[in-house]
């Protein structure tokens, strides 16, 4: 399969985005990774077939990025006078909003960016913290 000797490293991203039958891909990845000069790194959301096949060693990416994901909307909204005022009036609820965003993101940073943008628009429209929590 590999014509030249040497180390090889393959990064395969988004296995969970595959449509259709997955077992043949899993089999191919398993076969490739058995070569002593090959390392394979795959990424996926937690699907049972991929967890069963590729669970060791494992990183849960959203755990590694949680602090940054939590920090992003706070820094984006920090420039908003309306948010700073809401935060001053109800710090606990504002902090809960940031925590809620981070938890619901499941590590998807793009989702956080879009939510932060939506919150900024809501603040411009005069939304209050209970509205923003929705």
C-alpha cells in the first residue's frame, strides 16, 4: 500500500459527517493504522461505531477548548454598553448566560460566534437578560 518507507501521519476530520455506510471506512482506517510507520488521527462527534473502534487514546476536544469558548462571547459582548449595564445589574444571570453558551456549544466554536452575534443584535434591539437566555 505505501510504496516508500518513512513515517506517515494522516489526519481525517469529521468522520461523523460521512453519509452512508461507515464500516468500510472504519476497516480501511484500522488497516492503515496497523503499519508501524503510520499514525492516524481521526476526529468525530461521539458516535458509537467510532467510539468502539477508535476510543484509545482519546481527547475530548470540547473539554480542551471550553475556557476559550466560554471567554469568546464575554469578550465580544464586553464592548456592548447595554451588556455591561445588564451585567452590572445582574452579574449572576450574565455569568449563567456565558456558561450556558459554552455548554450548549458542544465545542463548536462557529456556533458560539453565531450566538454571540445574535446576542449583540438582541442587545441593540433592547433585549434584557431573560430574553437573551432564550
